């Protein structure tokens, strides 16, 4: 089977580099176009980029030129699938224009997440929301569409909430985060601000978690938009001096009385019908640890199997019942499960359903 040529927008940045990592030797997709700002356009990727993702820079991108975000260039290169790691303000203009021209955009940016016709897709959680793209005007006019993935802090939370909502119903969610530096891009937070310190403010992060979680776990009304989940979400987000991995404490008010063992089984036994059956879909979306000092960013960030799904599993630990509430810690890889890996999985699912390819 010939591979589908793809492009990366914002290829030089933190998430762009993780796209190059997550797409390395991908069985279905082949990177053919890299794009960034006018500042980077015309340069060779391997000479321009200060590589930050794991391991060595993939050979497949090292000699590729960096282009501006230009639909004509992508068409000339035979690319119709675009993975976007653009800043939200750039994404707002560029992604819509690209979808209007017939491109299939899988975006990490916040620009369209709360748009009523754009899904925030996490296949394990809300696979059916992909059908929203059929209602996008660009889909009807040129075939193009936008699919977003959630904010990096929201993603792990939503994955863990899905089995709890299915089994017990959810009344409320309180979440506090300890978020990695890589979540702020490169070079990100000034070292003088974060060394020996914790920053209790990440711009718009708490609002994103509170709104996105309810949309993701909401119900897609037939022929309509998503009706958000009815429970409240309260989020408090901090930046800590960790490289990768967002740690969260979660307190979930459940709809009925429950047994701690059943909650543990619900999380650890959670599967989606295609778990382990798409290249980037982890066999176990949630891994439950019983040790009292797990999960930890350094030890659990890369959880997930098979090898291509490394970093795609969410790790949960210190599960405890507190009345009708369940308490736990949660960890997910912010640039894989919360960004590039999430978009790649969305594109795999879209291809499996025949939306692209
Ligand atoms: N970091 C995370 O964990 C994470 C997680 C989820 C979502 N996101 C979202 O993903 C997006 C990228 O984040 P990041 O952390 O990768 O940021 P970043 O490291 O600052 O990278 C930004 C990228 O966008 C490019 N860019 C900037 N201005 C541009 C313009 N006018 N036209 C075209 N390209 C432009 C940059 O190219 P140059 O090098 O040429 O400037 C660079 O490639 C953001 O929307 C962010 O909110 C990030």
C-alpha cells in the first residue's frame, strides 16, 4: 500500500518536532512537506532546528527544506493531509483557509476546538464525534475539514474519565495539574522564572480544561452539534520544572455509590474497539499502578505499547475512595498523548473510516 504523503505546519517548534518523531517510519504516512514561519522558510530542517524531541532527528526530515505555509506548495508536493502545530492565532486564519482549499487538517491548536462544527477528537473517548466534519462547509465545498485534538492537560483527564462516566456517571471533576516545561514550547518559560520555583498560572489553561473536557465527553446530537456533558469541571494549573509529562490530581464525584475495586477495574480494563489495532493506538489506554509513589513523570511518561504507541497510554495511581468521590493521580505525555501522537492517531482513525487517503 502506497503511503499517504503528509505535511507538518509549525514543524520547527516543540510539537512540530514531536510530529516528526511520531511519524518516523509510520506504516501509513510519509512526511513530504515541512512548514514554519517566513523566518524559517528556505532553510534546511536539519541545519535550522535545535532538536528537542527524544533521540536523534529522524533521517527522513533532516534534508527536507522548510516551506512557508502555502497551499500551492503542499499541492505541488502531492500533500493533502496536514498536521498543524501552529500558534493559535496563526492557526485561526491558516487552518480554515487550508480546509477551504480541500486540505485535511489535524490540529493541535486551540483556534477551532470550541467551534460547534469541529470535533475535539480522542478516539478512545468520543470516536463518533468525527462525524461532525461532515457538517463543515469546507467538507461540502472542497472536501477539506479540520479535526482538533484536545489541550495537552485535558487529553489524559478525558481518557481516564470515559470509563468512569460509562460505569458510574460523573457529577463533578476537580483537577490540579503539575505541568511540564515542554508544554510551553521552545524555549518556553525563562529559566530564571522556573528554577527552584512553581508557577501557579498558565495562560487560558484552566478555562481550556474546563470547557474542552465537557465537550469531549458530551453527546453528539443527530444532525446537530455536541451537547456538553452536564457535570462541572474545576481546574487549577501549575507549571513545574519537569521536561515532559503532565501530572494531575483528580477528584471525581460519581453518580452512584461504588466499590474502589470496581473503579480500578474500570480504568485498567478500559478498551476502545480499535485499541492496539491502529498504529498509534495503545493496547491499554489507561495503565493503573499500585505502587504508592507512582505515576511519576520520569518513570511513566513513555507508558504505552506497542512501541509506536509509546507515550500514548495514560498512567493512573494512588486510587482511593472518598465517600462518593474517587481520588487519583494521573500522568500523560504532553507532547505525545497530549499533542503530536494524538493528532496522528486521529488521522489514522480518519483514514480507517475512509475520510482521508
Ligand atoms: N507544547 C505542547 O505540549 C502542546 C500541547 C498541545 C498543544 N500545543 C499547541 O501546539 C501549537 C504549537 O505549540 P509548540 O509548543 O510547538 O510551540 P513552539 O515551540 O513555539 O512552535 C511554534 C511553531 O509555529 C511556527 N510559527 C510561528 N509563527 C508562525 C507563522 N506566522 N506562520 C507559520 N508558522 C509559524 C514556528 O515556526 P518558526 O520556528 O519559524 O518561528 C514553530 O514551528 C500551539 O498552538 C500550542 O498551543 C502544544
